[in-house]
């Protein structure tokens, strides 16, 4: 079927996390206020108000120490409508018992507070002679909180869990990326062959062996899609990100490069690894693509015949168009013009007309069109124009805007539009987990029915694909401890068939929980993140790895992460921080990171580490830092500008010299250059700043043991970035462990290289932190 698609996800249930750690240090604002409350009530035996008890419990029993919104969501799990309506009144033992039973996740069929108190006694949370209406005093509150922590931690014997091999975490996890053929009769999916990811096809309901339709032995297939009854796929060469589109015979014996132009990249639109502009529904054997064939810095639009490989120019890029959108007739009607900072949405009524301005944006505003309505009279988009948070909107052809959904806390990330139904199905956003807002009742009912059948929360379910009639579905479930399981669901027969389980050899019981957290930065921003604690280890005085994400205009999210689980399996606490400049928290939060590489962004990371130390979780003498891409830069900045904080560091394809980084960006990033200057710094106007924050100029400050990994073909962070920092340190007589892979680019994709890297990383960290 034909679908316009932007970033699929699932909804979340916001459940409280129990850190089980000692009282928090007063360096955190909410913790400090909490201690003030306790101190003021310490000698007051007249009773603790429900509000004061809840605030104290939130700080002691969860990791949400700064986000009022997340704290409020947890309270909704603890206190339901009609309960504790006057929170200024003293709280009773029965009411505390009800909160504790829900926080512990052991609620059953209790009805009254007396029932909850009895359940709490059964779980050793209260003494046997406690009365249901007994007022809880300040000293009693402290005793109850401590008893709750003991009960919640009673299963921990501090021996950890059996060690899982690096190979089991990092080898190809199994069959994935399932899709339905346009006619709904076949399943296609990715799977390993000759140690590389290839594409297979299987007829639904047929017990015969799947047919492999690609034969790539040199590089993983980066993505694939159906055009009518044929599969097309993309891959690059050794990680150079010069993606080409290929076709293949059905038995995979013949591979044909449909875009065989040297150093020409097929433009990726929508999906960073795959999406073509338009499949040209109803047009046989042709799709629309964009390539930088004539000018390496810009992408023109072409019609590609998938049988002959013939290309026909459809739209010439004048040099400032960064993306395009077709209507439902396959005609290019929308273009986004940008100088890298300011952008304009351009529109035309037909391809015979010139584009004209449709909507202008100011500095920092973005509008991302998703799809035309089926009658081509409306345009769905995500926009933060004249607002802080991105919202789902609809424009008419006179550019009048209607807001369809907004969230006061976070950005709307995307939406799914169904061409055949001419409906928006849902919109998504991330708080601590992924969440849906549904617009189509039938689709919502299908989603909810599947969550019930699979016994999972909304945050764990994704509907990946479905046929035109919505009778055949491909769905997946995943979580922090579940790599991913795919199912085929036939709604006509109500039959659910398991297709594949990723990482089926991993024992879920030996994997670690990923806890959403929040804390205040030193200048008052609320910073969100995630803390993964090693399974069956007391969360006290642990070695900790802070793992800053790439971008920096990205973010970490809740879900399965094999490298985080590997580190936790080896006994490390892992801290992931959505520092300022991370996306999803609004325009102001992103802009707060402008020209703050190595400065306030780094402070946010440092403050997160200090927060973990203050909670008693992290051993201050055993802190490591590991990151890739921008995370690699943050690793180098961490050991350069806070050299006493870290005892080990792993820099994976990280920037060391911002001048050379800006000089060597790939040509197809040229339209982004002004944005990089705005957000990172200008090499001439901000020369002193860039010298100040480039680690390579301050190697005399580095004393932390360092391991560096780099792909030789990386087009984003050039090999010279790693060479420079290694050579500068070696010139000082400091030995640096350096892994360079000639057949890799930005992040290692080849299975053997992944396994070698993570084995080396674990050994390096263990040598210095244990």
C-alpha cells in the first residue's frame, strides 16, 4: 500500500523507578527542598501531610529529581482520581500502603485502604500492628521509606548476573526489518548471509524456505523497499555513505547498480538510510529519487526507471533546496529553501509553474511537511514556527495553519499519514518514553487489541506495516530488556504468528532495567536522561560509564541498547544524558546549546556525573566516559576540561579539532554550513572560541587513559580527527590505544569489527576502572 510515513513509534506507560539508594545529596534542587521538608518536620509528631509525603517519596524512591511533569506522571500512577483530594491533610498508614503497593508494582485486586495495608504487611512494608487510620509522623515517614527500600532490594544479593559474551551482544541479532509486499502476499526482511545483512522474501502461509534476493558479501544492505513486485535496496562502499540504489534478480544472483555514478550519492529523504522521494504509485517501473550528480553540494530530482536504469531530470536544484515533497499524483509541489539558518517553504500549483514562497520561518523555526491530503488541497506538517515546541499542523493552500496536536512538555516528533484512507493515523512524541496520540479510532482499536494479545504496554508495541485493507499487520515488541520480537497478525482469522526474535540467545532475566531520570544543571535547566544499573548489584559506589549521545542534535530514548546492556552486564552503571542541544525538548533547549560545545553542554554531562555521585550510586574514583561522533568529542572534552573526573575514556569517531572538522564536512552538507557556524562556531569570527574548545589544542591537560576508534572512510568525522589527537598525545610520550578500520566509516557496521571493538573496549575499561 502507499503510505507517507515519518518516524514510527509506540506509546509509553509512565511507571515509577525505585533507585534503592541512600538519601540523595543536597546538590540537587528538588533533593535539597526535600531535605528541608524532612528537617522542618523532624520534631513534628503531629503528622505529615499527604503532599509532603509524596514529595519526599518521589525524591527517595524515583530518579525524577527535577522534572515536575515527570514527577506528576508518577503521582498519577500512585494516586488515582478521587484519592487524597485534600493533600494538606495528614496522610495515614493505609494511604501510604496504597502508594507503596502501586510503586512496588504488586497491586492486585485491593479495594479499600485496609486491603492495601494488609497487602503491604504481607510484603513486610508495615508492622503487623499498624492501624489503617494511623497518622504517619515525620520520623515514621523516614522509617517507612527505609523499609520500602529494603523490601524493594530484597532480591539483590550483590553477586551480579552471569557474564554474557561480547559476541552475543554484538553479532547480527537475527531476522529484522520486516515489510509486506504491496499485494500483501509476501514478507520481506533482513538477515545475515556470509556475515553481512541481505534481503530475503517469503510467501505468507507457505512453509517453503525463504528466498534470498540479494548477495552482498562486501557490505551490509542499508535498507530496502518494494516497488510493485520488485525489491530495491541501497548500500554504500566501506562506510563512505555514497549510497546507491540497486536492483536484484529474485534469486539474488544478479546485482545491478541503478545509479552507477562515481562519488554520486542518492539523497536520503525522511529515513536517514533509505527513503526515496516517491514511489510514483500507479506508475509502472518508475520512482523519484534525488542525486548530487551535477553538483556534489546539491541534489536534483530524477525519475528513475528501475528496469533500464534510465534517469530523467524532473527538478533542478538552484543550490538552496534541502528537501522536496510530491503530491498524490507524484508531482513535486513543495520545496524547502534554506540558507542553513533561515528557511522558506515554497509551493507551486503544478510542475509547469515556478515555486513561490508559501511560509517563511525565522531563525530557529522549522517546518517539516509530511504529506498532501489525497485531494492535494491540504498539507500536513510538523512546525515550531512562532512557538517553542513543535506541533502537528495542517495548512490549506493559502498557508492558513490549523494546529492538530501539541504537547506542552515536548516536541511532536512526527505523524503517520495513510494515503489510501486519506487519514492521519497517529502522532508521536517522547517524554521519558514514546507515546502516541491517535486520530483514527479503528487504528487505535487495532493497536490496543494487539497490546492486549501480546501482554505489553503501549510503549513496547510498534505497528510496522499493514496492507491496504488493514487485515494483515506486521508488529514488533521491544523494551529496555527485549531486543525485539516480530509478529504477523491476520485480523480476519485473529491469528498471531511469531516471525522472529532478535537476540533470542540473550536471557532477559540477566538484562538490566533502564530508568528515566532528571536533574537540574548548574544554571537551572532541567536535564533528562537514563540510568541503567547492573542487575543484581547494590546500586552503591559502582563504577560508572557516562555515555553522551551523538549529534549533538539527537537524543537518547528508552529502549534496548546492546552496548548499554553489555556495560551493565559487566557491572557498570551507565548514564545517558540529554544535554542542552538535544532535540525533542523544544527550540529554546536546542538553542541553549549554540556555541556551547565543551562549555555548558559539557557542564550538563559533568553535572549528571556529579548527580550520580551525590546519589551514592557512582564511585567518584571509577568514572569512565565513552561516546561516538559528538559523544566522542564530549569524551575528549571531558578528559581535557575536567581531567580529574574521569579514570578512563573511549573516543569513537569523535571530533578533536573543530577547525578541521568544519573544513572537511562532506560536500552534500554544504547547505548546512551556516547552521554549523551558528550552532558550533565560525572558524574566523569565533576563532578564539573554537581554539578554546578544541581538545587537540589542550592535550597538555589530558592525563586520563584513552582508547580511540575510527573508521578510515568516515565522511562526517574525518580520520584526521582521530589521527590528530593520537599523534599529539604520542608526541608527549603518552601511549594511546588506537583502533583504525580501513573498511568502515562513521560507526563500525561489519560484524567482525563490532565484536573486535567492543571486546577491546571492555578490556580497556576493566583494566582502568576495576
